[in-house]
C-alpha cells in the first residue's frame, strides 16, 4: 500500500509539511459541509449559514448553529490519523527535522491528539471573537445561554472561523508560506484540494522540488500532480506509514 521509496524519502526529509482537510475530521465523526445535516438543522444549507451576511441578518440562528457544531466537535475524539501525525512530528523533531501541520479544520482535534506546530488556516470553532473590539474568548464546553452571545466589550461574539467570502488570517497565511519555503516533503491528507489558497500549496511544493504525497479516499484535482497518491482513510494509512518509519 505504501511504497518503500516513499518511506525512504520521508526518512531523509528535513522539513515536512502536512495539509489536512475535512476528510481527516470526518473519520472522527465531525460533520462536514457536504454531509446532510441532522435534526433541526436538516432543513438548512450550511453554505448559507457560514457567511458574514448570514450572521448580520440572523445572528441568533447562526450562533445556535455554530454552538451546535462546536459541541459536536467537543464530543468527537482524535482518530488514529490525528495521533499518527502528532507522533510523526515528535519523531521528526527528535531527528533534528521540522514538521509543520497546516489544517483547514476548525475542530482542534490535532491539538488534542498532541500536535504542537499547528497552523489553523480557517480559524477555530472554539475561539469566538467580539465584533466590536476583535478580542477573542474561548467559551467553556457548556451550551451557550444566549444566542447571540454578547461580549464584555460591547459587541456580539462570532465564531473565530473563516466564513465564505472572508480572507484567511494573515498570520496563518504567513506561517504557511514560510513553512513551504523550506519544505522538502509535502503531504495532502483528506482534503478535496479545491478550496484556495490551500489548494495551491501543491504548486508551491513542486516549485521547491519537494516530494509530494496525497492520502485521500477519492481522486482530487491534484492526484495526477503528486509523486505518490494513496487511496484510503488517513486513520488507516498514517499509522502504517509511521510504523514503517521506524524508531
């Protein structure tokens, strides 16, 4: 399933960058935007709720939906793929290398699995930001008591995620591009490779002569571009890859 040449190349890599998408979290039970929503939310289109315009028009409904999603994420646990990536980071660091995890996911399951050098390209659903001051808070696990939540700085609290139509956080973009400059091994894991600018990272990797791997259930627009494409679940493939890496 995993070519020996891939393992040998990864062993020799000094700067590894992994990009993870919704497919990784879906294996933990986190609902994706492509999944049919359940219960009360089954009649809503998530694409219509995840916008600044939706929050401006109906902050109560959007806050209720994101609070529901936030608690769904808290109910989920890191899967073997998350854990393998955290252990790969530890292994590479012990060998004097560098590992950067770029994620499009907002659930922080990578953090809970033990990953340290994580760049959240699309923000976090567990961080909420005041619409007036821009200051951030991290609510506890309990359901919100009001919708929308009001901040102590006079504004409303909105989820700290990147909505459709919004730019990615400049600091996250800078960190991603800085990691790509020295990247010599790039993994694209569980992402559809259609959402930019993350989808364009494969081009940066190729420009740096980095070796590239895709791990995904289905073919994507970058499948024909990578050095190795492995079809399957990240939670099954990554632990095997880690084991083959050796101590």
